[in-house]
C-alpha cells in the first residue's frame, strides 16, 4: 500500500509540473497575443487619424478646385462678352467712321 501511495504522490507531482509548464506557456502566449492586439490597435488608430486627415484635405482641395473653376468660368464669360463687345465696337467704328468721313466731304 505504501508503494501505491508513493507512486500516486510522484504521479501527482509530475502532473503538477507538466500543468505548471503548460500554464506558463499559455500565459506567455497570451502576453504575446495581447501585445500583438495592442500593436494592431495602435496601428488602426493611426490609420483612422490619417484617413480623417486625408478626407479633410481632399474636401479642402475639392473646394479650392470648385472655387478656381468658378473663377475661370467668370473670366471666360467676361472674355466672351468682351470679344462680342469688341466686335460690335469695331463694327460701329467701321460704320460710323465711314459715314462720318463721307459726311465730312459734303
């Protein structure tokens, strides 16, 4: 009976040693995974901030582009109106200049 009790105690100690080793391994694995999760979390936060920054920058660039397009459109309208007025003024000058010169001869 004494041998069986001793063997049982030895088996229990061995099993405890194996379980403690396994526990340490699992704790180390848990720490490593937590570190990986923390690193990923920090990276995601950085990417989120970058995305918000880029979205704001893109919106500002689009607004500047719209404003520049509006200015160009105004310049085009003024240029087209100016060309029409120049052509009209030239036509009037040609009509008025020719008629005025003929009237001076009378």
